[in-house]
C-alpha cells in the first residue's frame, strides 16, 4: 500500500482536473492564463509536476474556487463551485 502522503498530490491534481472540466475550461485556456504551455499544464493535472503554493493559488483563482477545496482529500465533502469570496481576492490582487 502506498504512503498516504504520496497520494495527496495526485488527489489535488485530480481535483484540479475535475473542476476544470466542470467549468468547461480547456487545458489550453488554463495554460494561457498561467503563462505556461499546454504540455506543462497537462503535467500538473497528471501529478507529474510539483506545483508551488503560488501556482496553486493562481489555479484556484482561475477556477473560481477556494484553495482548500483543491487540496481537500475528504471525498464526502461537496466542492462549492461559486464562492462569493473570489471577487474580493481578485480585486485585492490587482
């Protein structure tokens, strides 16, 4: 059995993919927003690339979701996809 810490990055990567698909965003769209290639973005979703905390926050803002929901490993919790906080986060960062 794998170490649970090894599985967490894969879970986060899967959460990113699921939410991107729910939003009907393409990998190309997210890659462009992040100023990276589609291939580099694909590696994030597959869990092949380690991402920084800064990159995780950027992805959360683009997907309009709280970072904590991306790193949630409890699948019994429902991901809230329209958080009201996002407007204040985006305006503060501009």
